[in-house]
């Protein structure tokens, strides 16, 4: 039963990262078409909720938001914070 939590976490991280890829690609397509965009707050929230690595990789792959300091500094900062939280969780628990 103790492995259930780990599996749920893995499933959650897979899903949030797939969602991060999808909304990043969607925002890029909307930007090209001049349509209603995904709010920057939403993109950053999804990154903070666990989709940061996939979002950053997707941004570089499709060259989206790579000239925006909010994203080029913000998302790596989120990744660093997430790594620190994981290390603290491992050490403390």
C-alpha cells in the first residue's frame, strides 16, 4: 500500500507534464493565428504544479516564449525550487 502514493505521484507528474506540453503548443499555435492566448499566469501555474521541465523543454523545442525573461528566468527558478523541495522531502521524511 505504501507504493500507491508513489504511483499516484508518478501518474500525476506524467499527466501534468503532458498538459504542460499541450498548453505550450496550443499557445504557440494561437499566437501564430492571432487568436485568444493562454494567460501567462496559467502557463506559470502549470509549471509550478509540476509541469516545469516539460514546459521548458517544449518552449525551447518550438521556440516559444524564449525571449521573455519572465519565462526564461521564471521556469528555471521554479525547477530549482521544485528540486529543493524534493531534496528536503527526502531528507526530512
